[in-house]
């Protein structure tokens, strides 16, 4: 054989264009250096592979009730759609009520501001909720080879959403307290219980969001570590 | 026939035909039966959602397997805690197995033990190796695997060779 035609010289002829093309060559350059590691005989691999394939394909599995699965699947889809619809209806309702009060020159300015402001914030929430669901949905039809990249993108999107909730708590806290204070001036009962309940509720939301934030951050760190390998 | 009832028929047909494939693939990524069931339902839900967008530009098997692999890859990459717990359980199982059976070649084990050992070893592989090996074990061609994973057939070949070698080493080590 001509020296130039030797397979040993093939590597020198290849022009690397993509990461995927580079991978087979990287394997050659990163062959195990340890003398303890023996390469496996390909005939052994082939022999065992045939047996493994047979074993794998004959694995027993519990048969699913497909009709029940269909019912459950439809139910879950319906619930997801219903929740999103409720979010949208509530947002529109708040905005419409706020605008209606404003047009009619209502005297209850506190409620009007509360509904209008709440509606505007809710629009942002609905936007992020839809965006988050669409991102997750698209990633499930894409390349599984990019699953980690998708998971990172999903995780970051989720983190933005949680940050928004935490920020919302800071915005809504003074607004709600002001609204409660204004509304309580027309009442004879002490608003103390209302204030305690409201603030405990907002703090709880913030703490729950923070717990999820910490969990997602841990997840993101892990995903980035496996993505860089 | 309205599109909804047509979709229901297609869904039932697909799930009946590919249930075995899906169950097997899931076994290669998750050990706990309860989580396996959750994953199966999650895959079914995503197939249901994707069904209207299926344009027959790929085989149904490829389409179903791609959705399954997306869900499973996301599950594996997110299951930080689960993996840790699995490893603990695996370590305990290994101890128990060592007490009961001596290390033996793969061929000398009975079928059930071989299947359990095979699934367990696959779960210890790297994600990209798990992906190619579970599809190859289902008898898919390089072209089909490349369609499912959206990678080149050359890369399928490279990954599969590495995965096979790694799997056999793991099987011997367990």
C-alpha cells in the first residue's frame, strides 16, 4: 500500500467543519493512556450485543389501559387550558372593572387603582406564563440531543418568572396595605386582622417563590456543569 | 368524523402500538416504577399535544421516540436528587447482590437477572450513550436513530460504539 493511502494518514486529510465531525477524531487523540485499560474485542461486543438485544426486547411490561390513559390525558390538557383561560379572564375582568370605574368617575378610587394596577400586572404574568409553556412545549418536539440546552433555557425562563413573582410581592405589599388602610377608614371594625392576614400571605408567597428559586438555581448549576462536559 | 375523535383514534392506535417501545426506553432512564409511570403519562400527554402538528414527514415511530427522548433527557438532566437517591439504592442493591450471587458472566445469569442488570447498567451510562443504546436495542437503524436524536448517522455510529463498549464494561463490573 502506498504510504499516503494508509488509513493511519486519514486523519491528516480530514478538514474539521463541525463539532459532530470532530468527535470521532477526538476519540483517537484521547485514547486511554492507562496500561490497565484494555480495549474490548469487537467480536465479544457483537456476541454480547445480540444477546442483550434479545433480552431487552423481551422485557416484560405492565400493560396500560389505553382508554383510561386517553381520558387522563384529555383531562390534564383540559385542566391546563382551563387554568390559562381563568388567568386571562381574571386579567380582562380586572382591567374592565378598573376602566369601568374610571369612566364612571367612581368615588372609590382605591378599588379603581387596585383593579387597574392589578390588571396591568396580571397582563405581565399571563404573558410570561404563556411564554414559559410555549418554550417548554417546543423543546419537547426538538432535538433530544439538545435536551440539556433546552433544559437550561427552560430553567432560566423559570427563574425569570420566579424573580417576577418576588418583585411582584414587593410592589403589591405597599399597594395592598394602602388599599386596605383606605378601605378600612369607612369601616367600624379594626383592620388589624386584615393587615396581619394580608402581610403573612404576601410573605408566604415570597418565601415559597424563594424556595423554588433556590431549587431552580441548584438545577441550573447542575445542568451547566453537565453541559460543559 | 370530527378532528377530535379522529385524533383520539390515532392516539389510541399509536399508544397501543408503541407502548412496549416507550416502556422499554423509560426503563433505560429511570429505575423507580412510580416515576416510570409518571414519565409514561408525561410522554403520552406530549404525544397528544403534538399529534395535530404531525405532518407525516417522519415515521410515527421516530416521532413518538423523539418526544419520549426529549422528556427523558430533560428528566435525567433535572433529576439531581433522584439520581443521588438512585445511586444510594443501587449501592444497597449491589451489596445485597454480592451477598446472594457470585460475580458471574452475563450469559450464566437467568433472563430476568440479565434484563435487570442490563437496564441498571444502561442507567449508569452518560446521557448521550443512554439515548443511542436504548434506541439501538429496540432494533432501530442508524438512520432511524439519527432521525430521532437529530444528529448525523456518523455520530450515531461513533456514540453507539462507545456506548456498547462502556455498557459491556459496566455489565462485567456490576
